């Protein structure tokens, strides 16, 4: 006890400085999460407050384990994230390499590249709902005007087209984060190793593969880590574009949680699902953070 | 291929790609200045015949086709909520970031990690318990309730950024100032704060943008014109039978403009903060 | 008047003790240099005097005031940091005047004090620049200027010259010395460069592993090191130290060769005792290349491995008792490797240390 007191006293200043941060996180994140952890073991329904005390043990978890719709949404979410993050990374890398090569007007290009970052996810969703609309959407209008298609493509209705559309929106929204961070990596890159490799007879591709790319890896992982912190932003996009519909065809974990909680009013079950989604997010973040640490170690120089 | 031709080709390629990237956004902005009739016409009219500000007048309640969406209230709410939560998040994040940058204390590493991990909780997952608790506490559908939440979700990132910026200010400047007669407090405000100022400003702008653009939490925690923010308000247009595309586009522009300006302001610092914080551990 | 006194000062970081009860009395206007190898606790000691580190135990007084609980700003000290710690967002003038501004002195006073300090240090031309626009040596001068404007009771320097190149370092060393004679104050100066210590100090404090090993004037620590550590640390090249055992007033080395014990020790050391025989390169010189000096001389034949010509003298590398040792050759001539030279050793300038405790055997 006295040791505890001494620790507090010796570190009074830093403890005092971080305490507001801890306090606000405690109230807004930790307490609610503890509460939702509890409700995930109850039969809590929003419309019947007394059900909060209706302890049902692991039943919610058992239910979602056996719930086909849940697993489809889960699988779709993982697929969605994998596809989106990888493509964002590839496009971002390509874009960064292109912009890095440009000498004239590079600054302007860089600024233009950040354009999508200014859009809130909800706007991105709305924007593509508008563009992919089957009667007045720019895309369908253009395709028909150019004579490529005669019928409107049901971008937001057909199962695969809808998945394509939400992934497209997500990738549009986030590619520039990758591009910007990778570009920062390219700027920070020392010239000597590249020149040495060229002297050693490496082709352009070999230089990229063995010198540039390893150097960029930490930057790519930072981008991945930052992105995985807010993958759930995709909820906003999908909520506007399709609302998870039609008929659950674009349901992601997050839209399913919202529906279960508010439309079906099954708070308990929704909270159980929410825990699965939290674990998924933490997993992604943790995975990329580890990768970042490894990449950093490899590059000892940093 | 001569390198000059190659350069020009690369430039043109990049320019085309940029154009394609900007296209969707530009189309929305253009649509905001067109009439609903023109937007809905089939076959499509590509080159607008008239550009008008009517849509903006309409969403703010002036002109003939007044829309039933109280955009002015939403705008005010958004400003109040974003500005207040940004101020709080920067203050709390800055003190925290300073502690992490300047002091050693037991449990430092794990505290930092847990603070950061709190940021990974998906908004929608967090909204469920907060919705219930805030309801019981009677702060649901209030600006205060949203401000509290936004402050918390912005704190981890603000800490991360400011910690990086404070770490770039050498410790001995603070000590030199103390020897020159400052208290620790004065040393902070006279030396360290001015040097980290631009970084802190960009952390603030970043927090502002996060709040300004947030939807998942706000959509559950706000109900009425008392607290609804612009992103939530955008959904009002879709709730009606026929979607008022022109009005929606106009509102989109209202949401984008502040974000546009602020992003331009911080871009340099933001990149520096993110990469240095992450790479130089 | 500002004496500085440390009484049994201890510094602990958590359970780790890095300074183990230091006692030190520094007189008014004295220039004291703390030297020692990296990590021995010099900076920590200095920072405790400055008030930048808490004192875990013991007492520090400046003047007649115990300052243990006083923050740095109340101790009337100033400090020059290794990396200068100039405020990057202020001009040189603002940097120099900052402490006076904090003390709420009148603007005219500040201008005058800054101009005076700039004058002393030759900074007048640079006053309106920012630190980023200065060279290393100029930054160093600004850092010193910032320290002198306030006329503090005590100056603290933490390796102020270690970031400069060799030539500038020599030059700044001279300037610091001059500065001390101009602005009379007590100075505590930390360095790990023993030449700086020798040239600047009134008294040198040699530290090792958080202890003070020896305190004395430069000449005292040079001529009468208390143990092999000080002997090896002070002086360049370092003192030759050869282990052996005593037999009939001779020290016998592992290769069978021997030297007589220095005259001070004759008859005082028991046979069989393990000792370290120490002497500097300066007291071992080839015959005919000595400085004309009288004393107790002992001749010894040495096989020269290599000569390092320095111009007016050469350093000869050779071996004795299985140890690489160095000798000094005045008015040098070319020496071929393998050549055998008869050398004179000034016995009364040699030292004996106990091989186990490393302490000097001098009474
Ligand atoms: N904050 C700290 N926590 C724990 N140990 C520390 C701390 N600061 C210094 N030390 C330890 O205290 C010892 C003395 O450090 P100090 O900085 O005084 O050395 P120094 O003599 O100045 O060395 P150098 O010549 O390298 O500057 C070192 O072993 C160091 O590792
Ligand atoms: Mg030191």
C-alpha cells in the first residue's frame, strides 16, 4: 500500500497530466463497453427496460454462433476489408510512385490527391449513391450515352454489383491516405542505396523490389494501422448507399449490429455482435501494428 | 524513349488519374448549382444550361421551394459540437501528450497502448451502450452528450500527434528555461508550446474534421434539431418519398467546404505528424 | 559570495543508485572540473546542483543556503548545455535577454546587459540572427552569453565543447578560461576530456561509478594519482602500468625483467607483495634524447616496436613485463623497428600501487 502511495507521489505530475484523458476515455469508452459486455449476457430489449436484468448467460453468443445471416455478414465484412485494404494499398502505392516521378506541378498534384480525404464517409456514400443511381446516375447515363450498355446496370441492387459499389466507394475514400503516407516515405528515402543498386547492375524493377519496397514497408504499415483504426467508417458509407439491403445483400457486421439493436430492438444480441466487431477491429490493428514493429526492426536505421 | 517524352507521358497519365479521382466530388458540387428538374431529365443533360444558387437558398429556408430540412440548425449544431469537442480534445490530448513525451512513469507504455486501442472500437458498437446510458442520464439528443463522446474519440489521436510534436522539441530547452528563471509552467508556455504550436494546431484541425464528419454515433445519439448534426441531417433528404437530389448536393457542399479549407491548412503537418510519430518510435 | 557544498549527496532512480554519497566543497570563484568516464554520474551531479534532478539524499548548499528544495530558477545559477539548448524561435538577442525578461527587468537594462555580454563574447554582429543561422562555435558562444548576462552565483557547464571540432574546441577552451578571469564566478564544469580538465581547472574532481575517486589541483592529480584508475585517466599518453611482485626492493615482472622500487618506497614493501609499477612516458627516455635532468636514474634496454614521430619529439612503443608501454624521445632521430635502445627511467617519478586494491602505496 505504501509502495502504491509512493509511486503516486513520485509521479504526481505525469499522473495528473494524463488523468483527464484517462477519465474521459473511462466514461465514454470503458464504462459503456463494460455495460455492453454485461448486456451481451442478458436478454435486453430496448422496448422493455426490465429485460436488462434478464440474465441468459452465453445464449446471445450461442445464437449468433448458429446464425447464418451473422456469419454471412461477418464473412462479407472480412472479404470487404481484405479486398478494400489491399486495393487501397496497391492503388496508393501506384499513385505515390507516379506523383513522385513528376517534377512539374508536383505540389498541386499532391493536393489534388488529398481531395477524397476531405469527404466525410457519409458524403462519400451519398455521392456514390447518386452516381450509381440507375435512373439519374452519372455512371449509367454515361454508359448509355456512349452506347456501352442499353439497360441501366443495377449497381445498388444486384448482389455483386452492390458489393462492387460499396467497395468502390470505400477505396475511393481511403486510397489517398495510403498514397500520401507512401509518398512521405518516398520523400524520406535516401538516394544512395538506389544509386548503389543501379551501379551494381539492378534493373528498375529489381531496384524497386529489393530497395524501394522494403524501405516503404514501414510507411505502408503505418497507413494500414491508421486505416484499421477506423475501418468501421465503412458503416457510414454502406448505411447511406444501401442500408445493408436490399434484402441483406450488402449487410456488413456493422449494419447488422445497427439493425439488430434499433430495428429489431434486441440490444443484448446486438451487443454480443458488437463485441465480435470490436475484436475484429482490434485484430486488424494489432496485426498491422506488429507488422509495423517488425518492419521497423528490419530497417534498423530508423 | 527520350526521357522528356516519358516525363510528359507520366505527367499526362497522372493528371488523368487525378481528374478521375476528383470527378465524383466535382459532379456533386456541380449538381448543387443545377435545378432538380435538370438533374432528373432523361436523357441526361450534360452541360448545365443554367447555374443557380436556388438550392442553397432553399435548404436555408429562403426562396420558393423551401425544403423541410432545418439545415441552418444542423449547421449551427455541427459548429458548436465540433468546435467545443475539438477544444476539449486538444486541451486534454495536449496535457496527455506532454506527459507521454516528457515524463517517465510506471505503466507508461501500456497506458499509451490502451488509449490508442480505445480508438479502434467501431462507432456503431460503441453507440449501443452509450445510447442506453445517455438515455438514462437524460443527455441523449443533447449537444452536451455528443460533445462528450466526440471529445473522447478524439483524445487518443490527439495524444498521439502532440506526443510526437513535443518529442521533437528537445528536453533541454525546457531545462534551460527553468534555469533562466521560468517555472515549469512558464517554460512550457514560453518555449515548448510555441515550438509545438503548429503541430498542435493540426491535431486540433484533425479533431475538428473527425467531429464534423462523424455519422455512426451521431445518428444514434441525436434525434431533433436540438442536436442533429449536418451528416445526420443529410439523411433527412432520403427519408422523404422522392429524394431531393439537388438539395442534398447543396447540403453536401455545405459540409465539404469547411473540411476542404481545413485539410489544405494542415496537410503538411498532418503527414509529418503521422509518419514521424509512427516510424521514429 | 557563492561557495557550493555537497554533503553526502545521493541520487537514486527508483531502486538504482547512480551517485553514492558525494562530498565536495567548492570555494568562491573556484573553477572546478568534474571528469570521469561516460556514465559515471557527472551530469547527474551537475543537474542536482542545478535543480534539474531531485536530490535523493544528502544536502546541497549554494552560498549559505541549502537549496535541496529550491527549483532551478531560485538558485541563481546558469547553465550551458551540451547541445546549447538555444531557443530556436527567438533571435540571439532574445535568447540572451530571456532570463532578464522573465525576471521582469526594465527593457533598457536588458538591452544594456545583452549588449555587454555580446561585447564580451564577440556576438555583437549576430544579435539579430536566429540560432539556425549560426555556426556551431557561434551557438556555443550564444549559450555562454545567455549564461553570463544574469551575473549568476554559479556557472554550470555540461560538456559544452564536445560538439565542436578539435580546433574550435581548443579556441573555445581559451575563451572560457578568459571568461572566468573576466567575470569572476564559481564554475562547475563537466567533461570527459582530461585535457580540458587539466587546462581549465583550479581543482579537478575525478569520478568513477558514482563515487569521487580523487580531488586535487591538476598538478596533484597528475603527479600523485591515488589509484591506477586516476593514473590511467589523467595525462596523455596514459600512464604505463605494469603488474609484478616485489622481491628485495625490486619489482619483478612476468617476463623475468625487473625494476628497482622507487626511492620513496625502498625498504617499505614486503617481499612477495603484488604491485603495479607505474610511470609516465615522460620519465622514460632513450639515452641522449633526454631533457637534461638530474635525479635517480635507472638504465634499461628496450626493444622498440614502433616510433610515432610528432615532430619535436617521438613516442616510442615498446614492451615491458608483457605490457605495451610508451616512452618519449626528445630531439628524435629515425628509429627502426626492432632496434634496441638503452633508456633512462626517472625512478623518483615512478609510482607503486597495490595490485589488488589498485590504491597508491604512497603514504
Ligand atoms: N533517468 C534515468 N533513469 C535511470 N538511470 C539514469 C537516468 N539518467 C541517468 N541514468 C544513469 O545514471 C548514470 C549516470 O549518468 P550521467 O548522465 O550522470 O553520466 P555522465 O557521467 O554524465 O556520462 P556522459 O559522459 O556519458 O555524459 C548512468 O549510468 C545512467 O545510465
Ligand atoms: Mg553527461
